[in-house]
C-alpha cells in the first residue's frame, strides 16, 4: 500500500498471538491480588469467574496465574477441551502434570481415573497429594471452562475444594455464563455453599474499548473507527478479531497519530472464534444456526422447525447445542443471536440466502405459532419424554447415571401441569440419589411437593422416593416421609404397601422396634393383597431385625437370607431400600460370622462400583468399616471410613455414617491412643445424643461412655449410658445399650470401676441369655464367659473365654480376654501369665492397637519380662510399621504403583495410599525413591 511516510502509515503488522495489555479489569485483578495476599497468609478459598463466550475469562485466569508465580506461589493450570469431554479428569490431571514440578504420584492417578468405580479412591488420593504439596507452600489451582469438564472433574473439584478448605489452596475457576448443564449447576451450588467468591466479567466500557483499539491498531482511533469497535459490544475476543481483520485487509490507516477508516464502513467480517464454535457443532446444530441467520430476525422454535422441514421435538438436541455454545439465546418465546457479529459471521458463510426469508403465507411459521401447531409441538414433546423415560427404565439396573440424565431431559420436556410430571419426578429421585446427587434429588422432590396440585397416588410415589433417599442420611426424615405417604387416602394397595414397608424399615433403623413390628404386620397384609414381592423382600428384612432385637439370631439369619434371595431374584432396581444383603452383612458381623460379613461387603462394593451406584457403594463401605474394626484391621477400617465420609452438600445429618464410620473412627482412635482424633469424634457423639432417632442417640451415648472411660472417668461413662439403660424395654437396644456383643466385657469393666455392680450384673445376665438362646454361635458364648469372668473375678470363666475365642476372627476381643486371663494369673502364678500377655501383645501390635499394646507391655514388665516380645506379623526389618504397612512398603519399594499394590493385596487403592502415608511419616521419608533406598539398606542388613 502506498502511504505518505510523514503523516500517514499503515497499521503496523504484528505477529499473530501477540498479547496486548489486559484492559478494563483493574478491579477484578485487584480482588485476585487480595486473595493471593490471603493465600500467602495460609488462607485458601474458591474464586469463580463467570462471563459469556469471548469475554476474556481465559486471559484473566492467565494474568492471575502470572501474578501468583511472580510471588513464588506454585500454580497448577488445567482447562477443559470440548473435543476431550469424555476424558475422565482430563482437565485436572493436565494441570497437575503440566507444571514444572508435577503433583507427586499424579501419573499413577491417570490409570485410576480411567478405571470404572474407583472415584472414591481417586478423590482420596488426589486430596492426599494436594495436602502433601501445600506443606511446602501455598498453591493456586486454575481450572478453565468448567462447563466443558467431564463429570469426574466436576466431582473432584467441588469435593476437594470443600474438603481442603482449611489448607492454603486457592481454587480459581472460570465458567461460561448463561445456560449450564445440570452437573454444572450442582457444582456451582456446592462451591457457593462452600463460600466461593464470585467475579462476573462484564462487557468492557468505552474507555477500555478505545484502549484495546489503540493497542491493536497502533494509534488512537477516530470516532468512525471507534464506532466500528463498538459493534463488538465490549466483548474483548470479538473486538480484537474484528480489529485484526480490519488491519489485515488494509481497511484502516494511521494519519497524524490517529487511526482512520480507509474507505467508509467495512463489510461484514468472518470472525475466527465464531467459526471455531460453529465448527464444533453437530451438522444438525450448524444447519439450525444457518437457518436462523437466513431469517435475519428473532424466530420461534416452531418456525425454525418448519423451515428445516423437521418436527420441533427433533430439534431439541441441536437447539441445546447452539444455546450451550452461546451462539443463540432465548428471549421470551423466541430465539435470537447472542451477538450481531455472530449472525454476520454465519451469514458470510452461507452461499446463498433463502429465496424467501419470510415463510410462505399461511404456513405455521408465518404466524406466532397457531394453537393447533402448539398442540402438535406439545404432543411431540410428550412422546419424546415418554421415550426417554422408557430408555431410563431399561438402563436403570446397570447404568443409573445415563438413566438419570434421560429422566432429567424428560422433565425438561414435561410441563409443570402435565399429569405425568409427578411420576417422572418419582422415577428421577432414586436415580439421582444412587449416582451421588442426593441433594439434587431431595430438592427435586421437595419442589414437587411444595408446588402442590398432586393427586394422592403421585404424592405418595414422590414421598416413597424421598423416604428411600433419606434412609442413608436421616432416619427420622425417612420415617416422616413414609408415614405421610402411607396416610394419604385413595392410594393403590401396591404403593401403600411399599410405603408401609419403608416406614417399618425406617422405624427399625431408628431403633423404634415395637412400632416397627406393628407397622410391618399391617404392611404384610397390604403387600399380600397386592401380590407385591418387592415389599415382601423389604419386610422380610424387618422380620430379621425383629428377630435380632429379640435375640433369636437363628430366625434373624433365616429371614435375612430369605430377604437377600428375594431381592436378588427381583433385581436391585426394585428394592425399596438398598440391597438387603447390607443387613445380612451387619447381622453376620455382629454375631461373630465375620468372614461371611466381609465377603458380602466386598462383593457388594464390587458390584455397586461396576454399576456406578455411588450411594450403595458408600453404604457398603460404611458397613465394611464395622467389619474391619472387629477383625482388628484398624488401618483398613480407618481408610474405608475416610473414603466413605459424607460429601459436602449431603442432605441430613448422615445417620448411617453416625452408626458406622464415625463410631469406627472413634474406636480406632481409642485403640491407637490418638486422643485428638478421639476428642473430635466425641464431639460428634454429643451431637448424636440429641438426634431424633433412638438408635443414633444410643450410639452417641456408647461413644461418649467409651471416651470417658479412656479419660479415666468411669462415673461419667456410666452417666452417659443412663438414658439408654433406662429407656423402655421394647425399644432398648438388644445388647442393653451396647453396639456389639463383644462390648459386654467392656461395659462390665466400666461399671465395676464406677462401683455400679448392678449394672455390670445386668450386662452379664443379658450376655448369658443371648448365648443360651443361640447355642450355635460360639462367639456369643465367648463374650458371655468373658463378661462373667470379669464380674466374678473368676479365672476359670476367663480361660474358658480364651478357649472359645481361639478360632474367632474377632482379634481385639480375643486379645482382651487373653489380657484379662493373664492379669488374673499374674496375681498368683506369674510365669503362667506371660504366654497370655505375649499372645495378646502380638494380636494388638498386628492390629495397630498401639494403646492396648502399650498397656500389655506394662503388664509383661510387671510380670518380670524385660525382653521385647516378638509380635506375630511384625517384621524385624521394619519395627516401626504394622504388618499391613510393611506389606505395602515392600511392594512399593519394588516400584509397583498403588494400583498394582492394591490388586496384589486385594485392597482398594485408597487403603494402599493410607498405609503408605503412615509409613512415610513413621519412616521419615518423603518420596518413593527415598523409600526404595531405605528398603535396600535394611534388606542388606545395613
């Protein structure tokens, strides 16, 4: 181009990708700097950046990351790619691997991310790695384009962000504004509840627009150029691309330090970012966008359907694509382009305009949708919703996640006043709950009930679904929902029978045994009249619980096995509660059939993981924590409890977690002598004491009694149990306030220390009655003999207990009996006591019960044993470690990954990680390489 070299020049050509200064975001950057200041002080948090496509979210995140690096803060940056939406955890793993110092062990997490059913372990492993990282300084985690992230990335983000809120980690995430998928809504709601700060990037003002124009074109714009720049409406990406195209085409020149148009208003431009977004659409969505551009004005879905020659229902998916891509927007009942420059880009790519931009006279598209056309559209939507519900029902038994998404889509197509909407809600709630979206499920049901206008049958179905959901979180709420549904007049026998069955389950789990038995009797009659085998399976579980409460364990087992068989025959989808085998496993564990209980739990976890049933997997994990505790696998029990810990946003207090993992974590801490952890769970027990469910109050009371005994306050221990011991006999726990038969000797010991002989005698009497009623269970005879030996200070009874425990997998109960027998022998026959103490010590040490082991060692010293006993299962090369930790360490030292170790030892990856973390701490090593070197030295005898 020929130009005057003195007063006129072309706009300088700059290499593509050059960055101009960030304009118009001074206040937002100042806010981020303030958060980085707080991060330097050890305060973490979440900052959510939101704005429409092209507003500059990615650029803003990059500037924030650069600011953090200038401070010396470590930064992990990840971003979702629409083309890689199916890569599990891809954005997050990219961020932790791409940094110059990648997250420790992150490479191994890639395999875990792509292995079905491993997300519990993956979340725990990632959390542990991040905790290790922030020990060396604060961390900024940047995650861009949250709306494009896969479900696992979303789950990982909001779970870790909430779970690590006390650590020096700042999470900076960006999400496109406007429409969002249901998973995104859930994530955004959860981080909002976790206290996330929100930054909305608005359109730039005139000053910033003028500055960017000068940055791109090389000189201040004159009014005409500025008018062209204003066509971008303050969207930075569109502005830079528009200005870049003007510069590339020579449409502007610089005269006397001012940028001017070369030849009048420029023609419409094709903008690269818009082309890319259109290119990512399906062919159907691209055709929809092109058709809307040809019309040239806001258009209804019906009009677009007629112009495309397709029914409106067939456009749903394509239309959703265009809205999610931020190309089209909804305005009242019409669709319009998000931006005029988008429409111009689309039109520029259309070879020829429509012969007639206006629809033919008399066509449906020529008017604002005639009533008969609207009716036709509604009919097609109804048919599509029905199809989606049918697909969901077929998928539910094996793929509840996809089934839930289909139900949610069906709800979007179903008007609020449609008669089938309530049924769809009732079908959706269990699917959401089973796939880990309990809060969303509860909100869906609550909204449907609050809206009113439901018939009795529809309301009953929704309340049944909510009662099922509440079982895991709030026993009292499960009872309330089931009772309210059962009391509705005019419901079908099948639905009423299932509600009564669910009510009986809720009452039984709550500890209201007498009422549960009465309700179950009525439910049996109703279910029998309806011929409902599903309700029968659930009610058989209640019968088993009744037998357990009456201490008729033979009948309890018979009914539990029948219930599990019925549920298996019917299929997991029809179960009113959850797989009835859960109760079977708990029953087997409580009565000493621990190997059977563990096998049931392992199988339940495997199956539910494969099916993607998050809720059921967590319930099985909670159940297994109890089994692992009783078998003396304390580290494994703790690892399972941590993996199954309630997620942020779960509805209700988490009653099932109260009576499983919180109880287990307290017991593990007491056995290990971990006073701080025990105190934390004792605080939970105080909350449990005021719960609406009697069984939760009973667990809380026993936990507080154990804590008081640990602190040497037996009188307080007895006071904690007063309410339980004096509650009505019909609802009193079957074991007189205890959680497990093996607790009878513990209670006797507590009561005798407090001078409450009558309470100790009562516990012994019940233990002996239980053993007498169930002669086929030697574990019960062992606990009764142990309790009697303590009450009477009788060596014969204590030795009998030791003998009965010999083949029992109840390691800690056996160790306790051995210690008590040794203590009695030591008073008069000291040498004979030593083998008892040494065996007890070996069992305690192998279990990781360090407090118990220390107490037994003191007894050995008092008996004159000065040598360190060799504890079975411990390695001389690794005296600091438990047997479980040693097995893991040896395999890791051979360069096996956590996943490979887990497979070799039949553990979960998280359990392996838990053992490894504790081993690192005990051995004072910080890396696998350091561990391998240590192993080499020890194995060589150095």
